C-alpha cells in the first residue's frame, strides 16, 4: 500500500498526541505525513483510555474514552490506526472484564465496542491496531491485579476476533525502558517516546501500513 495521498486517522492517547516530543512536527503522525506524503489526522488525547471510567477524573478531557470519540472523527479515512491501552493499565478504574463483554464499562468490552463502531463507520477502510509499548512499571500489578501484558494480550485477542491487523510494538518496538541506556535514549520518563523514539514509531508504523 502506497502511503502517498492516503488519509490516515490516528486514534490514541498521549503518545499519539506527542507528549514527550519537542514539537508536533516530531511526532510520528506528522513525520509520516512529511516523509510519505500521506494526509494524517491526529486524534490523540493525553490521559485517555479505551474503557469508560467509573470515577470522573480531575480533568474531564482524560475521560474521553476511545469509543466515545469515534463519532467525531472524519468520515473519509482510508486507514484508521488505533494505539492505546497503556492508560487502562496505568490508571484506569474500569474492571478488566472478560472477552464476552460488549460495553465500554470494562476494558475487554471497550475493545469490542470500539472495533465495532469503527468497522461500522469505515467499512471500506484499512485498520491497524497497535499494542502498547513496554513501560517502566509494566510488571507491577495494577488495582485490578493485572500487568501490562494482560492488556496487550487482550488487544491482540479482540483484534483477531475482528480480523484486524495488529502491529505488535510490545514485541517489536525495540525499546525496553528497564534497560537504562534504552530508556535514556528513547523513553526518558519510562513511558513516552522522545523525538528519537518517534522516529522508530514512524518507521515501524509506515512500513506496516505499506505491507497491507
């Protein structure tokens, strides 16, 4: 798939929004536009999660869960990229749930609600589901007794159910912040990639879309 001229929508959290970058031009969505001639639209909002939260956040913007934002996205995307889940692990209070769930009140259910909503809105589009990256706190169980890999595996499972291509950056990003030199070079806060980290994201995501 040639990226030139493609309309690519990126739905995500703070990593997509560009937190950790020196400027918007350094984030992966803008780099893909500049380097490949794609038309990219960035729907990243920092602090957001896939699942609906039980307790409102201090900043209401953080409670704009992924499924609730589909209606606001442009209707003419050729490619839709979903990149989230790390905040559901990190500070989400919604239960993890089970694969049988179908509402955004649990993480598992939110995946199904999101994918269904996107498929209904963009029946002719190509989709890319991206797993969370490794993060410094990934092996510490959260309030639900889950580690980050549990969320990664459920994202993979739900995407497979809908036959959606998965770019597994948990397995293939190439950066593990538990290794100090890798953290310093690419992910100084242990969560958000810096400019150099977004170069890796740009190359991985662009190459994956081209392969579809």
